[in-house]
C-alpha cells in the first residue's frame, strides 16, 4: 500500500492508492497535561482550540512546516496513518512533502516521525515539485516552470526543470503570520483579545491585499482587554488589509528575487507560461494581482489550490518504484529513506 501524506502546518491531507483523498483535517492534537493522554485530533481537537481547561492543551505541533514538537508530531502522524491504514499486514510506503529549504536534522525528524508508525519505506518530495505535479505541470522536460505554494506556515518558491529545482526559496512567514498580525491589531486598536481561529476566520472572510471599492465587515468576538468581559467589534476589509499587506508584499518581493536569480532560458519559459500559485493562502483576494504587479508576469491560481500538494504526491506514487531502484542516482525526483 502506498500513502501520499501532506503534513502541513495547518492542515494534513492524505491520499491512498486507488482511493484518492481520504483525510483533510487540521494538523492539531489535544492532550491531557497531567497524564499526557491524547484526547482528540483533527476537526474534533480544532473545536477545542481556545476553549480548553487548565488540564487540557491543544496544539499545532508543526511550526513553519518543520517539526516543532517532535513527540506530538509523532503522535499525530501515527493517528492519521492509523486512520487510513487499518490493516497492518502489509507495511505501507509513505511519500511525504517537505519544504524546499530544510536542514538534514529537520528532514530526519520528519522521516523518524513517519517511520515510528512502522512503514516499509519513507520517500520525500519537495512541496513545490509536488504542487507542480498536482496541477499537471511537466517539470521533467528541459523547460522552466515556476510554482509558488503559499500555505499557513511557509511559502515555497521554486523554478523547476528536468525534474529538479533550479532556483528556490522557502519563507517561514505566511498565512499564520497574518493571523498573528490580526490578533495584535485587535488588541492594540480595539482592546479586544481574540483567539487564533477567530483571526483566521476573519482573514478568510474579508481579508484582501488589493484596494476594493466596497468595504466588507466582520464581527470579531473576544474579550475586552481591560474589563475582561465579552466584547465584539466590527472590523472592515480595509482595516484588515493594512494589517496583512506587508506580509503579502514580502511574499511577492521574494518571488521576484527568485526570478532575478533564474537563468535567462528558464526565465523566457516562465514569461511565456506564467507563474502558478497554490496553497490555501493563494485564495486570499488580491494575492494573485500582487504577485503579477511585483513580477510583471501573469499569474494563475490553481484550481482547488490547497489540494495541489497532496494531489501531486498522489500522482508521484507512480514514480516510487523507479525512485527505489535508482536509490543513488544523481538529481533524483524524490529522496528515498
Ligand atoms: N479563502 C481564503 N482566504 C484567505 N486565506 C485562506 C483562505 N483559505 C485558506 N486560507 C489560508 O491558507 C492557509 C492554509 O493553507 P494550507 O492548507 O495550504 O497550509 P498548510 O499546508 O497547512 O501549511 P504549510 O504548507 O505552510 O505547512 C491558512 O493560513 C488559511 O487561513
Ligand atoms: Mg502545505
């Protein structure tokens, strides 16, 4: 059995051979702090976010797409793989994604977390390559393709050709950083203390990084920072734009930085084909336009952008046998462990 695993900072998505996507849940786990017993995971644990007692903690154990709290990541991976792999007669092969820029230690931590489930083989593929597969880009030919995956914890920018990454960059500031800015803004401007999921919902509902004629509003609910009582404040899309704009701008500038380092032949291909953006944050209003302005190249938001990475991993399952047999070849498509 082969499993495609997109263990994201915010969401985990899993596809299994012959069935397609079987899991799409927040990468979150809740546990009892006194006994260390795991209480819930995924959607159920997400409901507990910000609603816990002093005994229960709810955490997103992955931070910036690399392993922040390794024990809990291991637990989470084991729960998710256990959900999709009920029969333990055949050990599965797991193909997972990793950020483009990652240290050997971080990579090893991911491999160890997956291996702890008892797998036959772990294979790793960079997120940008996976996303490119997921939106049917031909990255194996001698032709330049630029793809940017913009998620919750990281942004992966890559120019690919011949199955490899020619120029790439990983940023650790993405959707979650915007949520943090919204939390700080509510506190500073409105004396309102809000939680992470409220900030995220607000960004998804009215967030924008381009000027729009009509302001939209969102009711932020939380606690009055001074009186400690429940409080709600209406915020507008232009207010939120000011708060999250710099982060989006930084992403767009980083993309143009990567283009500056791109060899001219590949650059010509990208100029003709355009840039594709994937990942949840590419749904943000104005993100596409901002990248177009920064690069002067047309940008396409992939269909169902948040699913591209796992769809691509799923497609890449077809290449696992080949990768295993050429374990030591130069410039391999995926890394075999
Ligand atoms: N409609 C939307 N508008 C704005 N932001 C959105 C929208 N939909 C999703 N997002 C944001 O996308 C991010 C999640 O994207 P995604 O699921 O691709 O991340 P991830 O794979 O878990 O993280 P990473 O790849 O960085 O490890 C969150 O910040 C979420 O708020
Ligand atoms: Mg992701």
